[in-house]
C-alpha cells in the first residue's frame, strides 16, 4: 500500500516497548493532526469524528475516555474495570489529578503538541500514556477528554499483575521527572507560531470535558 500511496509510511524500529514505538512514529509523522490508536481497533473507527471535531479548535490534544455518561464500554468484565479504576485512582493521586482515563489508547495531537510532547518521552513501556499526559500538562498544552464507545478485547498483551507493578514503578519516575524539570518549560507561542494569533505567553495547563 505504501508503494502506491505516498501518505502511508511503513517504519521499522528495533523492539523497545510500546512507548518507544509510538514515540518514533509520532515524531516521524509530518501530518498536521496525528492520531494514536490501539492495533485491535477496540474503538470503532467512526468515533474518530469526535476527535476531529475537537482538535485543533478546542484543544491541542484530545484523549479518548471510557468514563462518563457519554462513554460506552462493551463486553468488559467487571474485575478488569475495577482494576483499571483502582489504578487510575493512583495515577490521579500522584501524577495527573483531573484525567479520568489515562490508559485509553486513542489520542489525537496537533503537530506542534506531538513534537513537543513526544520529544520529551522517556518511558518505553505501558506507562508511556501517563507520561505523555504528564508532559502535556507540564508544558501547558490544552487537553480535552472525548467520551467514546470502546469494545473489550481478549487478546490484550497487558499482564494485570506484572505490568501493573512495572507501571507503578514508572509512576514514581514520572513524578521525579516533573519535579526535576525533565519535561521542559511551559510552551510559549509567538504570533508567527500560534495559529490563533495569541500572545507570546505560556498557556496554562487545562483539562476540559467534552460531552
């Protein structure tokens, strides 16, 4: 397909975890809007219109959420949902307090946000989603949660006990990176860079719910 369609790029990377692979792809893209999705397409593809309605008009980064009245989970066992909510409670307490679903694998970025955020990513494993959002908040990008329809799949490679422990360890690394200033200073926009013609001042971190 890539031979016939110049917009398709097949990129081969050494194995270094999901976070490393996504980082490489996001930084290699030249698109103005960059969408990250799970390979099993557990979110029906027509749901992408919800993201396109939001980015870049209302935010720089739109993240899918499976929480809230407008979201819909299909076929997920109760115990997996309970484990996910327990982990998210820890994430909100320690790193990103206002985001209800950090682990949903569907996210859209503007080109500028993708370059700034993924250039600073250090976590190669499953917790990279959390680090991406922590970086976005630290740098001051506008983030919105977009409720989606999501279907549970049985072929997930996440091992609940083993990988949860690794992700908890990564959380402390992310907290330390925030305190040390690893993720950079708040983003500043000059009139030449800001598509909206804003002032050359840092944007304050914000999170908005899109019903």
